[in-house]
C-alpha cells in the first residue's frame, strides 16, 4: 500500500513530499545494528544546564574543584543527560512519527564516564518484536541502545520498549483524523 501524498504548509499541491520518519513496526529488523549519526559532542554547557534544569545538585556535575579530588579527577556528564541523548539519537532513524508510546526503559547502566568534550555515538539493535494482542495495527519493539564515546568505550546501555505503528494502521488512522478530526483515545495496554 502506498502512503498518501501529504503536502506541508508552503508546498505546492501535486508536488511529491518526502517526510522524514522512523521505521514502521514491520520495517524494524531484529539483530540489525542501526548506527545513528552524526555523533553528539557534549559540552560543559550541556552538563550545567541539564543538571540545573532538573534540580540535580550533584557536585560531580557542577563543582570542578571538588570533582578534581574525586576518583575520576573531573566533572562527569550527568548520566540522565547521557541516557536522554542516547535515546534521542535513535529517534530520527527509528521512531520519528512511527511510535505510539514509549513503554519503558530497563537494564540501564553507565559502564564508563562521559566527560565534557567527548563525542557520543549511539547504536541500536532491535532484540525483539511482536504484534500487540490488544491494539490492532500496533506492535511492541524491544531495542538495546549502546552509547560509546569517540574512543569506542561503552558509556551507556539501555533496553527500551516501544509501542509502534504498522504502516497500514498508521495511514488509516491519519486518514480517519483528516476526515473526522478525531484521534482514538484510550489506555496503552499492550
């Protein structure tokens, strides 16, 4: 089934529009390594802003003098920033516009610190997928995210479960919304 031609504001009717999106449930392949590029060089500003916005006053992120006397000898990137960036780097390639909901994160670990000036690269492997038994046209994908620094050292690991659209169901839902202006609401029992 071909996807309907969608025009964006400011485009000419009849012109082909290519919209960036992630992969639909049926396009995700188990065991494939999805390498998300470009990398993201993390900065002191990233660390200070994220740490203060989230009210995390941990001196390991904010106090250079104190951190210099600690085992790593310098401030560390906030691990929640690292986790958010690892997941975020996967979005354009895997879930942009094709996810229904994030269901959970498990097995999160940070085997090596990430420092100011490091570049974070993320790879994702789909480790499992199944159609939802309670939500027709949607499926659950389990993804293992691995974040590495520029030297290839693993700095973050996380397993993520997502409720994903199948292409056919998503297209039908978009057409329904366009015709009636409504979106189905309900619980996310998978």
